[in-house]
């Protein structure tokens, strides 16, 4: 026998009258964790600490660091070429959100990358589907440090160390001043700061040297 059609309000009245309670299936937290893990992917460590690179733009590394100033924090995202030491792209923001990393990637010169490896840690930004799709669209290959092994990404850690030792960022009174200081430092680092490990050349000079067959 087919039951008569009833709208949801009539069903609610009948349930209240007879004190009926419907069991509602609760969301499975483990299923949600599984879905999240599928969305946020990790990649193998392709680089394997092979930091002695001689071909510019063959391997890039990237990370984020924080810069305290005037009781606040700013966040700096950098992409560095391991061979030349050049900071090829950077972005600074007051928020460590996905746009910080995405904007850094948009600044990478698309003409210089072809099957380039980009190495990072396993942080939230770099396992995010949005970042993964951008890297794939750019034709790059993701590589990731092992969890808890900052030495796996030593070139970018070293860069941040030099920046924090050499730049008086804590004295900045506002974000605008900090932004200017960071940009000026990047120009100094790439074009004027000579490095003993790179034949006493600046990153830009050493890049040209490598591209011309040196190394």
C-alpha cells in the first residue's frame, strides 16, 4: 500500500505528538581526516641534499620565515636558485596565508623553468591543492624534505640566516618600512653581496658564469 504524500511540517507535527526521535547519522571524523589527507599531498625528497648544483634554475628551493618588528610579525616567502644562490622571487605579508606563497610563485620567471625541481618542507602551504596545481601548471616538479629535517632544505635556511644577521628589520616602525628594507636587501644580496663559495661572485655574476659554461 502506498502511503499518502506528506510535507515535512506535517511529519514534524506527528513526531512531536508521539514523541518520536529520528536518528541522525553523525559525520564520521575519521572520514573527514582521510579526505583532508587526500587533498593535502606530500611528495618524495627528490633533491636528497644534492646542493652542489651547477645549472641555474634546475633546482629551486622555497620556504617561509617570520620577521618580528614593533611587537608584530611579518612573513617572508622566498624562492631561491640553489646553483647560483639567487633569490629569484619573494613576497612579504602580514599574514601567513596561501596568497603569500601563491604571489611568490607568480613572480617566478616562467621562461626560466622547464622541468625544474622546486624543493620545500611539508608545510601546509606546500601540500595545499592550490599550490600543487600551480606548480604542475608551471611545469615544475615538487620535492619535499623529510618531516622534521630542516637540513634537507639547508640552502634556503642559510639564506634566511644571512638575512636576519645582516638586516636590521626589528627597528622598522611599520610594514611599509619593512617591505622597503626587504626589497633593498634582495637587490643587495643578488647583485652586490659576493660569496666565497661562488668564486667570490655575486649570485647574478655566478649565474652568468654558470650559463656561459663555468663551474
